[in-house]
DNA sequence: TTGTAGGCGTTATCAA
DNA sequence: TTGATAACGCCTACAA
């Protein structure tokens, strides 16, 4: 790091050898005398030699770095994905540069460009809530940059995408609410351009249709994905003449925001109204929130594996990999019959 | 990334110039004809030229990378510190390699060594719960590696350390409990080798002494810092003949673990027993947990600034910077008189 | 104002 | 088995 580094050149001169020989000894090539290898290794240790990977990288035209761009890493979700990624790539000698776009598409763009400048060998991306940078990713793909999208994806792109079946699990969630006896089910949806928002909304609509429940437009509102956006949803729903008896929120933060906001108004979940989330969070768990848990670590691991595969050989078929999830039923969606009304 | 990169050499030949001239144009040196600069820049754009920073780094013997090692980044605390760090270093053209040791000192060591191999220019570290790698950090400091410790520090080292006054704020917390009328205050301490554990325990002892409350050894137990470690503390405290009426936990996760564990036993916080945490977490806030909030982003920013200063000139005086914090009183430590007994 | 040439620390291809 | 040498892409004296 800071202290002047010793190079193979110094080892060579202090041993009266050529740098080529030293290099060979260090890379334990077979074409070297065992005795000289021993001397070189000893000297290297003595001089605390550390190879300069920058030089090596320059020569090999790589740097063993990948970039990760996520909307945020304050809550558990993306951190867990990142850990899954690191597990895989570190083992292969890769380091990850991790950026968060703070849900801003312009910062997302800056991050990607920074990572390009750093010459990372590939990218794993989860896009921001407004999905504004399609042109950027189209360029990267056209330039044959290895790239994998996770969770928040851009289905229109020809790229590896790692997701769960949001539509199916949203369906199951709403189906669960219906079977619990709820009839007026509202949906607080996420940002309309976000893949997961669209899918989950679709799942909600599917379920209502399947169970012959008329769709009520006024029960659907796009609020966003961040907890502080829940208030506007509650504000809206709670002044409808006909109020919902259950809310399916696009994710746990919104669901939690709802519960807190309802609490402020003296309303109890699930006594007065049921609430369901998505992408189970630790807070939600503590609050007894029914939710869908995603295999976060696995998402990360598989994304990393796909990316390494692309780096090795870009000409592999790009695919959307759909992982399994799980519906976890808790108190926030107690069946009507058990709510003690 | 993947597609063959264009180099200054190609720009030079396609323009009939020497690479030196091209280089000068690109780095807008003053000693160049405005017209040739224009031509070069145009050509560079046309050929989508991107400088190879590896080559540049090799030449300048730096790589504009720093390393960050934290015990975990699943909860909000370290992520916020990391964001603070990135804010500062990104602005200066640095990238951060972020590693988490998962509270394992051997992984911490591996991480640091990986970062050394990556030739980062400096490190920002928060050590794992058992603080086992002092020898490692002594070596780094002896080799004059720029390094800054945050939050979980090693006071015995001659290095920049960014902290809050854990002892003082623990004192204030316990003082608050005393003033609320609590008399049997237990402390669930963190791992005994951890700087923050020691300081907070000391603050607890200080407060009892100041208010002439006899210290009861059986009210102090080292449980650790992770939520699942709280159970053992409650198990222990709840079988004492004389039970505590308040618990000061080393941090929010332990406090939250306590509340959940107490809840399981049908005990209510604060009705039956008060609980206080430390390093305010979002979950704690929702659970109305009294806690001390730390200026996480600021910790990160200041750590980054100190590190950059060290990188610029290692011979600056190393110091311990103590930032301010805040005691946030909530329902979990309601005054005895208001608990409605 | 521009070109030539040397070097950053390695690896790899030749000869020796 | 070893040594000289040419890259890798860029910057920067120095010379022209």
C-alpha cells in the first residue's frame, strides 16, 4: 500500500538472476531449477515481495473486478443479494465494486459510468424505481458487456435476468386474502415503470378475476416502493366511501408504512383491516406481517455465476432465471372469522 | 469492458500524429495546437476512446481504490457509514472495495489480505466482535498503510479512530433510567473484547456509582451483540431471585431480542420491565425503543476525509475523533410513575 | 508545437 | 534451465 514496494527486478538483481527467471520461479513454472526457485521464493519472502496486480492486469487486459449497482443497500434485501454475489465471485478471485443509486436514475447512470471507467469486467444491476436508463443498458449490451439484472429487471432487454415469479406470488397472496374472507382488497402498487410493480399488480388482477371478484379501479393506487410513500395511500383509501377490508402492498416497506399510519389513526391490523407485504423484511417479521420471502442469497449467487459465465464466454444464451419463493402467513392477515369481530 | 478497446495509439495512427501528441491533447496540456487538440478530441469521440486507467495507474503507482471492512452490512448501521464514506471518496475519484467479515475474525483477516492484494491505497475498518487481529493491524501501521478505524476500534493502536463517546452516552442512558425511577438496572453487555462493549459497560458502572446505587454483579452479563444472543440474557435474568426492573442492552439488536423474548413470556415492555438499547435502529424506532442515535453518515464522511488526508500525506498526527450523539427517549423506558401500575 | 524514447511491473516469446 | 527483449497502454522528459 504505502511503503515502497519491492519488485521482481530487485529480487533479480539481489540474486544475480534475470527478471524472467524470477518471474518463472514466482509463477512456479515447470521450466526452472528447483534450487533457484527455492532461492527466489526465500528472497521474495525476505523482501516482503507482493506482485503488482496492476502490471499483471495491464498485460492480461483484465482486472478481476465486477460492478454492482443497486437502488439502495440500507435494508437487508440488497445487502443479502450482494453477499450472495461476493460469496461466488471472491472465490474466483474477483472483487466487487458496489454502488447504490439511492433510487435516482441519474445517480444510477453515474454509477454505471464510474464502473465502466474502472473497467470492471461485468455488471450486476437492479434498476431504480423509474427504470429510466434503458438506453444506457442497450448500449452496454450492444458493446457486449457482460451484465446480469436481478430483482428489478428490464424484460425488454436481451440479458440474463434473475427474478422470482412476482405475478404468481402476488396471485397467491391475494388468493390467500380472498380465502381469508376479505372481499374489498385494495392494492398499493409500486412505481408503474418498475418490473416488479407491473408483475405484482398483474398477479393481483389475476386473482380477483379467478375468484370472480369485480375489479374496483378506486382500490388500486400507485404509491411507490419506499416506506414514507405509504401515507399517501392510506390517506387516499381511508376517505373512500367504501373502504377496503384488506390491503395488498407492493412490498414490505409500504406495508409497514401502512400499519404505522393506520395505527396513528387508531386502526388495528388485522382487526380493522388486513395488510400484506412482499419480499419479507426483518421488521415485517417482527410486526407479524404476512409476506412473500425471496431467496436473496441465492439470487446473488446465481447472478454471480451467470456473470462469470458471460465473462468467460459472452456468447452464451441469455436467459431469465426464475427462482422459487415462499408465502409466509402471519397475523396481519388473520382470517375474517378469527379476527374476533 | 468486453469489446476491444481503442487506444491512443490508434487515434494517433488514424490521425497521422504521434501518441505523445494525442496524449497531450487528451490531457489538455497547454503545449498543443488548439486545432490538433480539436481533431484528436473529435477522433477520440468517434472511436469511443476510453483511457485505460490500469495503464495510467501503473505509471502513477496508485489505483484510486480504498478498502472497507465491516463486521456486517445487513442492518442499516454500517451501510449508512459506508454511504458516508462513498460520498466523500467518490467525489475525489476513489472507488471503495467493501468487504464484510460476518463477525468472523478469520474472514476479517482474509478480507484485509484480499484488499492488500488489490493494492488499495488505504483502509477503513470496523473490527469484528472478538477483536482478534491486532497483530495484522500493527503490521499495516508499521508499514505505514493509511488506515482509519470506525465505531469498533482498537484504542491501543496509533491510528485515526472515529467514534462517539460510548461511555458518556451509556452513562446518560442509565442516568435516564435511574431518573425514571428504576432501581434494579441490569446490563446485557457485548463481547468483552469489543471497544464499544467496554465503554458502555463502564458508562453503566459510572452512572450507578454517581447515583449511589450498589453494583450488583449478577445484573451484568456479557451476551454479545447479535439479536439471537439476547435470549440467553433473558433466560438468565428471569430466574434471578431478585429480578431487574430495567435492562440496558449494549445495542438495539440485543434490546429488540429482549423485547421479543419477554413478549414470549407474557411480559410487557415497559409495563413489566423497561428496556433500553444503543445505536438506534429503524426497527427499534418502530418498537418505541429508547436508544442512542449515532451520526452514522458523518462517521463515514469524517473517516473518509481522514483517510484521504493520510493517503496524501501519511505523516499527519493520528487522532481519535469523538462525534456527538443523541439520547432518544421512547416508550420502552416510560417513567415508573407513568407505567400505570 | 510536435515527435522520440524510456519506463511503470509483469508476462511471454524467443535465443542461448 | 536461463537471459534478453518485446509487449500491455499511458505519460513525460528531452530533443527536434
